[in-house]
């Protein structure tokens, strides 16, 4: 059994106070990643330090206002002395002080806004953590390419290891079974799922829906699954709004097309779920989405242009052969890329590489 100490920022003071249920760090690190233990011999433990969480939050806040040098300004946790672990797993943070065991560092390159190309922007604040690591993992080929470009001397450490999403097993549905599940309803069913709806592109989706001719909309159905504040977004009368939905797999399996043209999205865990459920996808045309989703099966659009979104929706309604081909492509891509057992094996391979093939990394020292 491989003992892994997770020193990632799983406890964010701000998120704890606000009780945000959608924070990716909390959702993924606490509830999802430890599930790989069902497939591979790994036992996780969490380093929940409130003091460290405060420091990490403050450090991230400061980075928004100033650029940091190679050795400072990046969130770093402190590993307890005498910790019983074979490996440290750090998600988005480095480690302060002595590091007696190897470290796997995980990070995701994320464009802050849709049209902002930050791939060539120096990321000195990540350098310390990457130097510490025996292995560096990231979720997409695009992220890996950016990190190799930014840190060529550490290119040999970088691996693409997709996220482990245990509930994908409840999403997988061959497209041929969709009509039966929906009890034969002939409409093309579009769905938008996500909190922080404005950032995720709900307004242009609704504008695109209204661009469709009424006669065409009679052959389609749009459902919005998002908790919205009063007056936050005006929902047209022929759009179904159902509020927050925790059972995302069921929603996706009953849908034909998933629509989420986000202005800003580091990854979007719902995309693999939509693909596994055999949904065609309408997504933002950025390097991350093109890296993670198949060209056949995805309509890449500019989230600022509702006409592009409307055209993608129109094609799904009018061309059923295209729709079926897109759904099948997404389903097959999900099986190949995000099937949970395969992803668990990739994580285990990265962890074993850090413990067996690399010496413990040089540690950072903190004043």
C-alpha cells in the first residue's frame, strides 16, 4: 500500500466561510481523487492546516496584484515533521521546509479569460514547486505543452494524467440507448449545467436559443440546471429552469447536447461527464477545450458570439446524422480518455515513478 499525504489546498478559508459547494479543490481533492483506492493500492491522508489555508488564500490574493519572483509569492504548505507517508502529493502548492519523501506536483494551466493568451506569460511563481517535484502531472496535453515550454529543464518530469472522476461510471451511456431512456421523445434536448452561470456562458446560450426560429425551437428543448439569484439571468418562457442539480449523470444521460461556452474555465469536470453520457458538446473555442475534447463531436464557439452558438444548435436539430456521429465520438473519447480504472492506473504509475525512479527532490527553504 502506497501512503500518499495530500498537502493540497483542500481547505480554503473563504470557501469554508461561504460554504461554496462547487469549489474544484474541495470537490476534487476531498471527494473524488481518493476514490482511486478502489482500483490501486493507494491510501490518502489530508493535511488540513487552517494556518496554511489562510496563508495560501492570502498568497493567491497577493498574486492578483503583483508579479512574483522565482522564489516567492506562490502558495506553499508545511509538511508535518515525522509524517508517515511514502509520497507527498501537492495540487497547486509547493512545500515549505524539509521534504523527506518525494513529491508529485499537480497543476493545470488555465487561461484567465477566453480571449487572453497567457501561455507565454512567465510563470516564475510555479518554478519552486516544479523544482521540488520528482514528477509533475497535469490534466491536458495543452497544459503539459505549456509547462514544458515554460520549464524545459524539467520537461522530463511532466506527465498527462487526466482527472479521476468516480461518478463517470454512472454517466456512461451509449448514444443508441438515449432515445429509449427518454421514452421516445423526439425533441433534441439541450442542457446547460453549472453554477456561476454568467461565467459559464448562460446568457449567450439563451441569446442563441432566441435566435432560433420558433418553428425550429418546437423540435428542441433547452433545460437550465443552475441556481440563479433573483434577476441574475432572465430565462425565456420556453426554456425550462430547474435550479441546482446534484444528480448530474442522470440529467446528462437524458440530454442530447451539452452547452457550456464559458468565458473562463481551467478544465470543467462536467465535460468528461457529458462526453461519457453520449452528449454532443458545444464548448468554448480555446486551446484547453480543443486539447481535451474530440474535434468530431464538439462545436467550438466563441462565447461572446451567440450567432455561432445558435448555428451549432441549429445543426444539431436539423442534421440528426451529424448529431448521432457527434454523440458516438464523445462517448468513445470518454471511454478512451477518462475511464476511471485507466485513470487510476495512470495516477498510480506517476506515484510509483516518484517513489521508485527518482531521488527525493531538493527542498525549498523558507525564511
